């Protein structure tokens, strides 16, 4: 066995404390961001960012948008990646890789669902408003950290203050999808609570069922929002779907 193969087996072996999933998510975000900067791959942003009007046609954008960041704003990706690398390894170690990636993706999905329901309609803003960024998933990780720390008996007061301040910024600074922050925060806390209260082999099935119920609720909200609120035919007529 060559050294590289041996190293990979070490990384992915059961019980390893290496935050592989966090590294992979960060690497994907950086790779996609670099592709967004290239002139011949500029279509990536337009096709993978989340257009609420196109939910019925391109539902995958609700997740792919969480791996995109603003090509013109370096601080956007730097802040999200910094937060991911600080809190991601801790949560991945506490929950395990499978639960961590479930928490991350469900928080990202919830952020898009919140945008679908809470963002202004096309008629109210004069045009479609695409959303991109990992902020929904990041706020999910922050909420999960608070829940887990509380479960361990720690005092997450400073982290709560940081979350409140960053959440408040979204309401006063234009160009920030505060709706995604709220959605990710709520679902991240809910999923972390499910996992923290259902640890061990005997409660594994209960955790799976409860997490599945949260996911099913998000799907139902997506279908309802796509069919009754955002009028997808308008997005198709505009050529954005």
C-alpha cells in the first residue's frame, strides 16, 4: 500500500477525529468560487445561485447556492469559510460525519426555504432577486453549537451574542439575505436538539425519524411556496429559469 492510500484510509477510517467533511465543504466552496471568477465559466453563478422564482423548475438551486459566493466580494467567502473552519470541526467531532453533513445540508436547505417564503415577491421588488452563499448553513452550525454546548453544561452566552449581532446586521445592511440566516438558525437548532437528545444505538432510529420529519416539512413548505407564492411562470417568461 502506497503512502497516499494509507493516508486516505487513515482520514476516512471509522472513529477518526480528522474533520474530513468540513475540509471537503470548504474545498468545494473555494473551487466553485475560483470557477466563478473565470470569464468562460461565469455561467456557473447564474445557473447555481437560488432564484426563488425558479424553485419549481430548478429546485436543486436551493442547495447548490450554498456552495457559491459573491465573485466581487472577497469578504463574503472569507467570513463564511472562517466560521466554517472554526465551528465545523467541533460539530463534526461531536456529532460524527454523517450527522454533521445532514445538519449542514438541512440548514442550507432551510435557508432557501425561508427565502422562498419571507423574501419580497417579484411584484414588490421590481425584479427577481437571486440568493447565494453558505450563510444559511453557517447559521445552522452556530445554532447547533449553542444547543450542543448547553447540552454539555457549558455557557454559550458569548456565542449567542455573536449570533444576535450578525443576525441583526442582515436587517440593516442591504444585499444580505437575512431570511436564509433565520431559516438556517431555526433548523440547525432543531436538528442539533434532536441529535443531542437521541444519542446512542437505542435512540438512533428515533433520531432518524425525527430528522426525516424535519426534512419532509421543508419539502412540503418548498412545494407549497413554489406552487402558490412565487408564480414560477413569471420566472420562465423572464428567461431566468
